C-alpha cells in the first residue's frame, strides 16, 4: 500500500494565504477533497503534483520527499486538470498516443492501452475524430482516459465530473472502483454525489484549512443528532441562511430541535459538506492528520 502524506503545506500569493498549514494523508484507495469553490482544493493538488511551488511544508511518498524524487515521482503520478489542455486538431487517438509516449509507456503497448481507456469512457467510436468536434462532456471523458493511461500509482482528478451527464458520472465511479486497489486516487469536488458511495477517506476543506479528515462513516457519526429536516410550513421560523436543501427536504444543523415539528435525519455526506460550511466548530478538535 502506498501512502502520500502532506505535512504543514502552505501556499501564499503575496499577502494572501491560500493554504494554511495543510496536513493530511492519502493511501491506496479513493480519497476525496470536499469543499466550496475557493477552499483550496486545486491549490493543494497543484502543490502535490509540483505544478506550482509550495511556500512551506512537505509532501512525502512512502517516506520520501517527492520533490527530491524528481522524475521518479512524476512517472508515478497522473493529473487531470480542472481545465485540461487539448490540441483541437488532434484526433482522440493522436492525443492519447502522444500522452502515452510522454508517460513513457512501451510503444508496442500504447495501441491496446488507447483502446482500453477509450472503451472505459465510452469514446471507442470517436477514436479517429478531431477533438475540436467534441462536446464539453466528451473532452472531459477524454481527459479522464488520458489520466488513467498506464494505471499510474497516484491519480489526481480536479473536478472530474464537470460537464458529465448522470450516466457518465456513474461510469466515472465504476472506473475509480476498478482502480482503487492499485492506485492512490485523489478526487477534488464540491459535488457530493461524485464521491458519496465510493470514498474511503474524506478531507473537508474551508478557506485553505482542513476542518475534518477521516473515513466518511466516522465523520458522519460525529454529526449524528445534529441534522434536522424542516417542514416547509416552518421554514420562516429560522433564518434561511441556516437552511440547505437535499432532494425535496429542507434541512438545518442544530444541537436542539429548531422548529416544533422538525425531525432528526440520519447524516449523509451532503450534510457533512454543509456542516463544514455552516458550523465548522462541530469539527473542532477532530483528526486533521
């Protein structure tokens, strides 16, 4: 089992602090960052992968400083950017062939690997089409295919479901489940349904800090008894800024019954997300290592 550990990671842009001493650990399996836009998810991933320089802190893979590992670390890592760059005039085959060569895959295996990953993302029929003709969702699937080529040891996905329809999102989950036994998978998202049934470890972020870090089951236990469903007719009895909606339910976070007919609700990962934004104090003193 591989372990990627981040210790005291700091990133500053002038006077602005984007990351405030992030410490967390990722092991073989599916790990996820959950937080709103601007929480620091992309910045952490860019620092972990070496895309941008860190201001402070360290990143280790199985005890080795990744920035001293150099090319050996980069060969073991693959990163899907939030906005993946493409060459519009390339076909899907050309793009993946180039990616395979850059990854150092044996030339004689690249053809079969291209077929494998395109089949996984349902683009086999588009192998010889120019990328300029692809829809946004097709480009996103091609980016996923490029990322998983060669089954790297460390897979990083930044908002991988952007532009995907519901069926394609479920297919992405299936792909992750197939790879989780052999790769450290890190997924950044603010869409809870991307990771609600597949995540092994969850890091909840807000404003550049880790506010919770544990397996989803343990984190959900920490908010048991705090999640309430509010009848529609009683919504006016509490400030709307304290209310969020899940499917057809209006919900809030409270130690006590917030309205006369409010009903306690079993916590979900969606509730965890909103606890992280509405009531960070709930996680104070929790595991952030």
